[in-house]
C-alpha cells in the first residue's frame, strides 16, 4: 500500500465504518487494532461487527488497496483516535485507551500533522492529550493541529449517518478547528459546526444525557401510572398532542454503550451540579429492577389464582427494538434476574434477532406466546406486534408492544 494518509487507532463500531468511509474516498487508511484477530479479519476483507452495508464497504476498501489493518501505527498526516472509554471504579471514565493510543502515535508525529480524538471523553481530555504529546515531543509544541470531533451515529444506520449527520468540531485553537473541518469536509455531507475542544467534548456527553433524562421522565411516568391505574402509553400519546410537549417512551430501562454510560462522565466530574442527570441514571436503572420485581409478583399472583406454577415467556433480550445487540441490555439483565428467582416454573426465552445464545436456550416467539401463561414483553420488536395473544394470558407489557 502507498504511504497512508490517515491512521485510524481503533477498528470497532465507529472506527471501522469511519475507516471504510475515508478509504471509499480514495484515501489510504492504515487501521490499527490491538486485537490480531480483528486485524486478520479486516485484511481478509471481512468484518467482526454487525452493521448493515459495512461488509461491502470494508470488502471494497481492502480490495481497492485503500484500507489495511495492523496492530501498530505507521507514519501518516492525520491520526484519528477512536477507541473505547469504559468505566473504572465507581462510574468513573477510564481514558487509558485514549492515552495508550496517543502514546503509540506520539513517536510518529511530525510538524503540521492533524491529531483528532473521536472517542467519547470527559471534558478536558483533548487538552490533557495535547499536554502529554508536547511533554514527550517538546520540539513540536504549537506545530501540530489537535481537535476533538465526536461521532453521533445510530447503531443500525451507521453508514448513512456517518456521511449525512452534522458534526461538531472543536480544536485546541482556531487553526486546529479549521484544519479538522477541512479534513472532515472531504467525507461528510452534513454541516460541520466549529467550536473549541471542551465544548465539543461536553456536547457529545450532553446529547446522550439529554436523551437519558427524557427517557427517565417517561419511565417515571410509567411508575406513577402503574400506581394510579392509568395506561401510560395512552397518557403519553394524549399529552404529546400538545404542540410543545414531546414525551419519549417508557421501557424496561436504558441500555447500549452510550446513553446509559455517557451521563456518568458528567456526573463524575460535576457531582454537585448534575442533579437531574444523576437522578435520571438512577431512575432508568431502577426501572429494570422494578420490571424484574413485577414478574416475581405476577408469578405469585398466578399461583394463588390457578393453584399451579405458571410458565413464563420472556419476550426480547436486545437493548432496543429490531437489533441483535445484547450488550448492556436491560432486557437481558431482567431475564437473568427472573431466572435467578426461578422456582421450578417453565421459562421460554425469546430473541427473534439471534439464532442462539450461550447462556439462554431460545424459543421461537410464536411458540413462547402460545405456551406461556405469563407473557413478559421487554423489547418492542416488530415480530411481537403481529402476535394474537389468547385472552387467558397474563401480560406484562413493559415496552408498549400492545399499544401501537
Ligand atoms: N429508549 C427508551 N425509550 C425511548 C427511546 C429509547 O427506553 O423513547 C431506550 C432504548 O430501548 C435503549 C436506549 O434507550 O435501551 C438507547 O437507545 P437509543 O436508540 O436512544 O440510542 P443508542 O444508544 O442506540 O444511540 C445513541 C444515540 N444518541 C442520541 O440519540 C442522542 C446516537 O445518536 C449516538 O451516536 C449513540 O447513542 C452514541 O454512540 O453515543
């Protein structure tokens, strides 16, 4: 391959699609991942994650010679850091992957290079990495372009949103912002909004926190309505007829690797100020616990009414409707909790988007709905909306499947 123009540090859910997009535009990308299996898969023109249209994009980019993966970086002009930022200790962001990726590219940097972080990061991370770079390479001080540009793509629609979503781009100075904007302009059709690095970092955290807070409001309403004997979905639909009200949908909790995580990045740095953001996390976590308790109560009620143990259909394991992603899934957590409390009842576990699971024995959704005495809807998958349930079923609908 020609000398790469771009080094992509991290070939995961965001790094790989972004690398493929850049490569599709006839730009040589050297992708780096610490996992040799991932590197091998990509160099064979294949992918290790599930995302529509990504397989073709990667296959073409590799075949065309514009994308090559390796376990270590090479000299280039632009370095993108797209690695995970997990938790450590009690909900504190862990930027050690960002730091490790930065240390790996540090020796390769030269005057006029562009260094961009895309990983979701606590406010101040870009400045911190700039400090790290210049402490090791003092001769480059002020001669690099350094910026932060968060991704905003929705899993399942990544290839479209990568190109068409607006982006927020914040440099550590004006020149860095301009340089980063010029870079993204080559691949992105959405508008590119200029700001500084700290605001761009906070913007990403605030976008996901805002959604978390709004979902917490809907989940709180569902708890209130359960006590008040009101159908929460009907209530929300009616309230949303107001021209300035737009309440989201309650569910069995909030999952995924972004919305249930990013708010903690704010709470851990600004604990006194972020009261609503912190409380929203608590409410959304509590909702999953509450759902599991409701199943327990329903089991006891059934036994008292019918003089026998019920069979229970658990409908859905994914973290949101119509996907096969089970990571950080509240539905999976509830299923596990319900099974921990099992007392010789029969269980049917359903997830129409996956064929098999190493822990759960899966049952086709029609069979489970037919055989279960208690039907617990955890995820509003489209298949469940087609079910015609018999009248004698005890139904716990935590995600509004029956209210569409
Ligand atoms: N959920 C509800 N009720 C709702 C909407 C969602 O309970 O009304 C639940 C879902 O079931 C799921 C969770 O929230 O468990 C999150 O799902 P989601 O579809 O809201 O978001 P994600 O996690 O798939 O993607 C989010 C997006 N952020 C925003 O919409 C602000 C996406 O644009 C980000 O790029 C992504 O996080 C990310 O990577 O940060």
